[in-house]
C-alpha cells in the first residue's frame, strides 16, 4: 500500500461504521430524494407519498481520473447491505459469506470500501458463469469458492470500488484492487467477478488485467416528459394505442393501483408483498432469495427510498411491485401477484414506474434483468458491464476467447434492437385516433 494506507477485511458490514461506509458509497447524496412539489394523483393511481419535504442532493464533488459520480444509489448503501446480512438472506450459510474490504489511513479514516462475498455457488448474480464452473470442474479444477464483487440478488449498475472523493482516491482505488487480488490468493478462490459495473470502472478493472464482459438490459429514459401522455406522444401510433389498450385492460376488473412510500409503508404492506414475492419466486426459481425479515429491516432502514406499487381488487391487495428510489433513477426490483389479470404485470411494474419517474423528474427507470418485451413498452436497450479475473491460466484463456465472441454478439444485438425501439421517427407525422 502507498504510504500510510492499509487494507483490512470485514466479515460483516456491521463491523464497518455506517457513516464512513456511506461517505464512500454515496458521497454526493443529499438527505433523500429531491422533489419539486407534492405529487398529484395519476390516472388510475393514488400517490400515497409521505408529503414531507426532503433536502435536494448536495453538489457533486469535482471529478478525479477514472471517477464517475452519480446520485444516491440505494443498493450500495450501508442500510441496504446491512438489511441483507442482518436478515440472514446473505451469510456463509446461504453461500454469500461477506468479505468486505476497507482502505484506511493511519488515523483510521475510511477512504474506500468494496462489498465482496466469498461464494460457494453462482446463484443470485444475474451474470451467468455456470458453464465456466462446470467446464473447470470437469477438467479437475475447483471453481468454488469464488470472490464476488456485487450487490447480492440485485442486477443494478453502480459503483463497486467505493472510494471517497478527495486527493487520495487513486491510491484508495489501487488499494482496493490490490486487496481483492490478495484476498483471492489467501482464500484460494478461483476467480474474482465484479458485476454490473459503471462504464468508467469497467475500464479500471480492464486496465488491472480483468477480462471484459458485456450484456444488456432495458431501461426507460426520461426525455424531459411532463406527463405520461407526453411520453406516449413520442411513440409510434401503433405502440401508443397498444399501451393505452393494455392499461385499460389491466384495471378492467375493478382494479385500483396506488403508490406507497416513506412512512406510509406498514407491516401489512410487507406481509402482502411478501406473499406476492414468494408466489413468483416459487414458480420461477424454486427458492426465493429474500426472507420476510429482510423486507421489514430494509423498510425501517430506508423507507423514503422505497416505492411499493400495490394493486387492489374487491377490498384486498392482489399484486405489487417493489422499487427503490435513487437520486437519478427508479429501480424496479421484485414483483408478484396472487391474482392474475391480463397486462397487470405491465401496468404495475412498467407503466406505473414510468409515471413515477416522470412525476419525480428522475432520469431513468431500470426495470431489472432481461425482458425484450420491455422494448415495445418504451424501454430501450442499455449495455451492462462486468469484469472477471481468472487465476488458472488455462481457464482464463478459454473464457477470454469465449468473451470476445460474446461481446460481438451483444453489440450486434444492440444494433438490431435499436432499430426496433417504438419511438416516432423525426419526420413522422401521426394523427392519434384513439
């Protein structure tokens, strides 16, 4: 390490001071989401927000080399990560053993952190390496444990080398990268995987010798829309009509949809949502990753950063979507239902998220992994990035060759999808007949 800087490993995030972690993770964030005014109810919805003013985000610090500051990202906050660990959803028992890195100076000041985990499997990551593990183990290697740099169960782009702004950011970043390499050696892990990186950090990891991997998601980008109708006006006529029809049919059975956030979220809401989450998780994956305790803990730790979109029919809540609110983005995370109605999933997860982002003047909606069906509903293709350090030279060569071909395929797919976005062409003049 340079000068007086040292790196230590923390076996739980509880062993790291919350304020010091957050000063590295979200140094530009204010006290909460900024809002210019009270939210008015939207069509078919009730904005059940807490109604209390919140301080806008603080000015962002000057950039140093290789830095990309963003507004508050809820998933790298101490509150979110500690809720995962305190609930038991993330632990050695579940195959996510915390091994967080902290860079400190001689005075004990925390200059940088990394949320890292020793993994005994490849579940809950959304960047798939099962075939790598299988091939290595068939060749006589031991793929697990591996070292994962990510937010568990959360396919959301964000900073991973959490360095505090200041004159020693480069030294702190170098210390974290060196610490990851040392930790991999000490634990005899096969590899290091840093997933859902910002583009700037993607380049930093690549310069450190990591292999580069790309993929795609679908995001809604708020082009300064004043309302959902403004967004619809930007679409081709056929897609605009389709969305209006889907929204009508989604609530045709007497369904109402409401937004619940802040101190309005109660344990009753979490009970209902957990039932939805378990139903979806059990049908899709066999074993949902999160437990009931997590939702209570995260709801108590960061209520102003949570949006529940809840659908009700005949006096009971039948479906819901969990979103987290950043300074720049709304992040859709989980969805579930105990009654299934045509297009209700699209309404609760996608269209309501767009409404909320427009009302809050958020720049984008990130609606999770996969899903080309989002393209027709106003979400656009967006590249995602990950970086991988493979210790065994034979496995590294094979993966490096595979990733060259995979990156070309992702680039070609991006180009094809970009030609099929549902937005009007500049020269297109349309008459809305519905």
